[in-house]
């Protein structure tokens, strides 16, 4: 089974090299790593390029015209599919998603279509973060779960593993998220398509190096985008295939 680990980055020069090395140290057969970098000014792409010279399974997808967590994720998914991935793992570069959980994600995929590294199932933890950030995460999670009808505990987790057919079915080309709302949009589309989603416990630790990209403005925009997903689905406009079916009627 060919597995791709897809890592979107922006200014992660302090983290990305160590992260890639820890993934390589897992010695997982037929595993490739693609770093999708939005032309980081701190030299993130140079670190990845240097590693790729020694490790051909490490690939760099450098984006110079677009920027954003959502579009970077979509580009990374498409790159993995185009290069024959049977399974794609998505994770952040800041070690909040520790590579040690990758084998557990892959093991859980034997009984699921999509697996989530979750803070909010038995055995999961959310550590080294302030009380206020934890409260905001919990409240935002309730909002997303109720609005979209998701049976997922950690709806903001970006540590996820997908079978190829899931990414093909959710219609990457019709996705509308350019930013962090990509996480909720992927969950919602997979849920609507009826895929089996499983959660495994992880310990989520706040970054040590670098700065978080999330702020209150981005959070508000993300929550508004979730409402937009719901409205589009009600109107039959979330998927291109749905639009095509309407036009054909």
C-alpha cells in the first residue's frame, strides 16, 4: 500500500526538518512525504529541498501564486492521488501532531475509510494550551457538530488519514475553503458521502517553535464558512455532481 504523508507549511523552518526525519525513522514501507509550502520567507522550502536530495521519498510542492491552509491541503491531496497514493495522511508541521501516531492511524484504517487523531476520545489529551483556547475549541466543536450533524468528537483535528476513494469522492475541485475551514469541509463532505470515520486517541501538544497562524478573525471566518457549507448542501450546491444532476433534471 502506497502511503503519502501530506504536510502543508508556512514558516515552519524550525520544525519541518526534524518532523520529516522522525517520520522517516518510522521505516514504514512504501511511504512518501510531500511538503506543500506556500513560499515561506523563512526558508522552509530550502530545508525540504536539502532533505529530498538524500531521501527521494521526500517531495516538495512549492506554491508561489496561492496561499492558504485550505488550498494548500487540496493541492497536496491532488499531488498524492496523481502519484498513486492508496492512503493519505494529513498532518501539521509544528509537532502538535506527533509522527509516533502514524502507525496507529494506518492500523485503524483496516476497519475504516477515514481515521482521525482525536483529543476528545478516551485516552486523548489536549496539553500545554491555555484554558481560554481549550474552551474556545470545545465551544466551536459543539457548534460545528450540531450544525453539520457530525458524529465526530474532534471536529477541528487536522491529523487525519484517508483512503484514496474518500478523497476522490469528496470532489476536491469543488471545495470552497481557502483557509482552516478546510478541516470542517472535508469532514462534512465525507460524512455526507456515508464513509466510515473512526477516531483514535492522540496527545495534542501546542507548538514549541514558531507562531500559530490562528487568530480570532480567522476563527470567526471559519465558523461562518461552516454555516455556508450547510446552506450550500441544503440548496444542492455543495457538490458539482449535485449541480449537474439538477441541471439534467
